[in-house]
C-alpha cells in the first residue's frame, strides 16, 4: 500500500438474497470465496473468537471490525 491508499472493501451487505450468508454475522456475500474466507475466521466453540489470532469479540460488529483492523498473516 502506498501513502494514504486504501484497500478495496469487498461488497458485503445484510441482504439475505445473496447466495452465501453468514449465520453468525447476518451478512451476505456475492462471492463464494470471500464467504469461505470469512467463515474460516469464526471459531468453532465461539463464533466471535478469531480462528487466526484467538481474539474474542463481543459481537458480530466487533468481530468484523477486528478482521479489518488486525493483520492476520
């Protein structure tokens, strides 16, 4: 990323008409790959616990903000 350039945000919407819907976050994805990536971050015992880093969030909003704010290698 150069300077103040921002990464493009994939289209995520709370629209149940999308073919790929996260039951935990109540958001839909047009793209199945983005949905699979998103789903992989949810913990098995606690859906708001990040599978990559172990951070536990209090809500779907906090969980999704965590995914965007924290770099996961």
